[in-house]
C-alpha cells in the first residue's frame, strides 16, 4: 500500500530555489563575460564570420587577428 511522503518544509524549498537561482545567475554572468570578451576581440578560441566584400561572401577568421585580404 502506498504511503504518503512527508511534506517538504518552507526552508528546504527556499534553499533549493536559491541554489537554482544562484546557478542561473552564475551562468548568466559567465555568458555575459564571454560575450564581452568576444566583442572586444580578446577571445582566442571563437570564430566569427566576416563580410569583407559587398557580394555577400563571408569567410571565417579569428576575431582578434587582422584580416590580410
């Protein structure tokens, strides 16, 4: 026969919610930091499509390296 489980206390719910929010906040901070490093050109591991010609052709290049075309 099924036995009902004990109710989760308010403090336990609050702790779990705060842990979840903290993880989400850390992920948001990390994403923002990564976006800033890419936009400033300090990132060395990401590629960016650049449009050098008006014909619409694009090539991949490192963001922080100058284009030699």
